[in-house]
């Protein structure tokens, strides 16, 4: 665990002060000096995943509202640490922003050495939330219901192999929480992203995948996969009727994944206010909300304070799991 790399109090206090300062600058939020060049959204993952798709979808309406083009810069590696470190070193004039999950600031610094601290960033806004689900092959007769699946993993034989998107990913944390809640143990199989895990599930190499619904959505729609359990509040859409843990009589937890925007520390409050206004308008646009909903996510224009809280919650969870020896880099 690397507590020295994660100054939670400074991050929270800095974010609150920033939000308060930004609110005090309403008349200057639309200053003509910003932006003076294209906005760059740094995504610390490879193209094609949930975070990348969300950033690219945001770029369409944001270009119009900000009056400048928007570039998505993918810098994958280290579970998100490489791109996040790159964003921490970017100019703090508002033209370079990090689009990531709270886990890049809350989870990773607790489990590996990273080239940044959480207080190198200030939160700007939440963009979306995505349900996390347990998916199985549609024709797998062993797991016809959520009860079947839970009974299998509660046998603690560790014969049920469950894939996830890699150590420290939201899907991995969800699996560890599922084991605790259900008093179960499984044979966890880490992958470099959800895509390879889903491929192996379809091929019969593993029994299930803990996944953000966006990655499994095409196969849920085509009938190749079936969702048996939602790890959070019950939701509608393509997951309508899929039960959650509470409906199975098991203490529930919320593994919902969020995507947010962060800025390098030192950004001017009036610049943050401008960005928050443009992002809020962009998230409400059909150009953003319609494709995001089609992926199984929900557009969510939440505040900087809400994003701070998510980072803090991830850090607390990661700290506990690291101390238990269950959250490791490998």
C-alpha cells in the first residue's frame, strides 16, 4: 500500500475549495481567453472501451459548446497509470483534461507505485455511470438463474472460473466484493481488458465474466451472452428483469462504474466553471445521451464534489482489500 502517494485530505479539501471558488466566478466563466486551442481529452486506456467511447461521444457536442475542436489522446498502460501520469504533467490551462474512472486516482495508488498523486488533479464533472453485471453464456444450463450462479460459487470449490478486466479494475473490485457479500470463493482469471475475457467466455474457456454492461452489450443483444446478476441497484433497459443481490437475500453493494473528467492541479477556477458549463450542456445533448444509453450506460451530469466522493470511496475500498492481501498488481 502506498499511502504517501495518495493525499486524500488534500484532494478533498482542494476539490471543495475549487468548487467554491468556481461558483464565485459566474460572470467570468465565459471569458474570451479560453479556450485558445483544441481541447485534448487524455484517456488512459486503449480505444474501444467504455471510457474511450464516452470521451469520444462527449467530444462531439463539446466541440460546439467550447468553440474548439476536441482531440482524444489514448495513452494506455499500467491499468491506467501511464495516461493518468501523463495528464498530471500536462499544462494546467484547461486545454488538457483526463477522462477516467475514479479508480485511476483512488484504487491504483493504493496497490502500485504510480507517477502521480490524487491531489495532482481537481475533479471537474461526472459524465456517465455504467452497471456492472455477471454474464454467462446464454446456453449454459448450469446458470439458468441468479440463484443457480450464487449456489455454485457459494460451494467454495473454486471450480467456477470468472474473468475480469485486470487487477484493480472496477470489475476486479466488484468480484472481490461479490466474494465477500456471498461468502464465496471463485477461480478469478485476470485479463487485459473486458474484450479478451468476453471472447474466452464465448469460447467456453471460462464460466462467467464480471463486466461493465457496455462491453457485453453487443453479445447480450445478439443472444450469445446472458446477464444473471446486477452488482448494484436493479436497472432497466437491456437489464430489465435481471435481479440484484438484495433480491437474492444477500447484502448488496454498488459496483456501478462512473466516468468523470479531471483537470491538472492549479487550473483557474473560472476555467473550471467554463468547462463545467460546457460539459453539463454536452451531457444533456442527444448527441451524447442517445449513444451512451444504447451502450447500456446512463448519462449523468454530476458535480465535482460528487466525483471527489467517488474517488475517496474507491481509495477506502482499495486500502481494505490491499491490507487483506486480496488486491495485488499481479
